[in-house]
């Protein structure tokens, strides 16, 4: 694993208490996922929220699902952080 990946996983684990193995499992489970399918995306959002032990409101879940399925997901970390913290 590269130094960048190590640092990324360390950061994820510090901020959310999610292990690198759990991240890999989720990544492998969505390799061929259809991100335009609302049901698929909603299940992924719920799974990630549960893994992170972070409750997510229905309104926030709806907003995230809509952004992903409509391909309007921002790609910069600052905008993503703002979206998830609302």
C-alpha cells in the first residue's frame, strides 16, 4: 500500500472509526454498482452511515442519494465535507 493510501486510511479511521478492511469490503461491493439506481445508492449511503455510527436524517440521505444518482456529486473534499455536515 502506498504512503498516500496509508495516510488516507489512517485519517478515515481517526475520523470515523472505520477500519481499512471495512473500507475495502465496501469498495469491492460497489465495483460494478449502478450509481444511477436510487435503491442501490440509498443502500450504500445507509450502510456507510451505519458503519461510521453516524445517524443520518432522511432529508440528508435524500439529498446525498439525489446528488449521486443525478451525477451532481462534487469531487472536491471541501464541498463534500460541507454536504455531509449539514
